[in-house]
C-alpha cells in the first residue's frame, strides 16, 4: 500500500462512495488504494469493502479531528453528503464545509465534490411558481449542494465538481417503481410532463469519479456532469413494460399533485421534478452522455439498467 496513492472516500458504504471504492479496488493497475470512511466499521457493507482490500476508517463528519485523520496522507478525496438522512439543507452545507476545510488543511491534491445545481439560480425565491421550502430553498437537496461549491473554492481545496443525476435505483428503494392501478395495468407516475430526465445507475457515478481521479488534475476547477441517459417518462414506462412483460404506462401528474402526496420529502422531490421539467434543456446540456461514456465505457443506459435489475423492481 505504501507505493499507492490513497483516495479517501466519504460515504463509502453509500451508493456513490461504494461504487467508487469497488472501482478502485477492481482496477488491475493498482495505482490507487481506497480508504473507505464510515461511521460503522463493523457494518456488513464496511466488511464487504474490507474484503475487497479497502482500508476501513472510522470518522464522523461532525468530528473535525476524525475527518482530518481520514484525509491525512491521501492524494485524493471523494466528498459526498446524504440529505435524506436528516432532510436538512443547513446540515448538509455544514458537512460540505467541514470536508472542504479538512481537505485543504490536509493538503489533499485532488478533491471530487458530488454536487448538483442550486435551483435558486434558475427559480428565484420570489418566484411563486415553485414553493419555497425550509424558508430559503427551492429544492433543498439540490440547493444545499450547489451553494456548497463555494466552500471548496474558498478553502482552496483543488476540486472537481461532479454534477450527478437521478438514480435509476430510486425505482428499487425510493418508491418510484410502477404501481398497480387496480385494472390490471401498472402506472409509472412522475411529474415531468414530456421532458427528458437525466439519470444513471448509482454505481456508475463512482466509476466516472474514479476515471476523473485517474486522469490527473486537468479537471480541477471544472464542473463535470454525468448521466447514463436522457429519457422521457413515456420511454421509461415502455422500457419497463418490455423488460418486465407487463402493461406499464406513464402517468404524468402535476408537481402540485406530487407535492401533495405527503410522504417525507414529497415537497422537495415535487420541486425537483418541476425543475427537471421546466429547465429540461439546461439540466440535460450540463450532462454529456458521450463524455460520461468516455469516463466509464461500461456506463449503463436506462434500458441496460432495467434489464440488469428487472428481477429487483417491486410491483406493489
């Protein structure tokens, strides 16, 4: 390990971080070593990463000393936050700031920050077409990340800003799967109208990030957007129908109706989908499929992902 460059991976047992750790450890060139950071080194996910040869390190983002130690001696760091653990944009921003400052203190040579657009640059708080949430956000889980880009620049951390996309896995774990309509058919319900939505397999985010680290430092200071596909709700439903052998149709609803569904985060997600719909071109243009495939030649399209995961997609 002494002659390998260490990449510290925050959120290593999560979707993005886990994909990056697996990509690093699977690389036959062996030029990098993953340092997987977790709050629970004894979890099954942490043990699975250890079995791949990853170094497992305990740290808590709220404990600056532990974050410094996790970054110490590392060449690179992958920084990601998880809004859905606490639903607080303020807390997410505090976590991003802590990581940016720790990376600068420990002289990390290349940071990748997993970010998204600050929707307020498209829809000002004064625009009532989209409700303002948590007092000062339009899409809190986007805005907090986008606003936190500045922390990495202010800290002087040499950062590539990785614009991620909607996870196809949301159909597996987040309740966005097709639902029976009571008439023998299944409805895929999304409030995006006829707009294309940029999405990708979560595992592919980590693979793209690893390719950025391998390229060296040319992308420091740049925003790089990645996606596996740009696809409409109708195309998504058709793909599910073909792969699953059932009658799936697209059920477009208004963002207002989606926000009213009432589950935790429905208002945030309703605003997110409204952003996808109303600013389709800007969102899609920021995520170049050809460049993402250049970074990750094994990049899964939507249809590839559905075929690979069709046995896991719930139908209830």
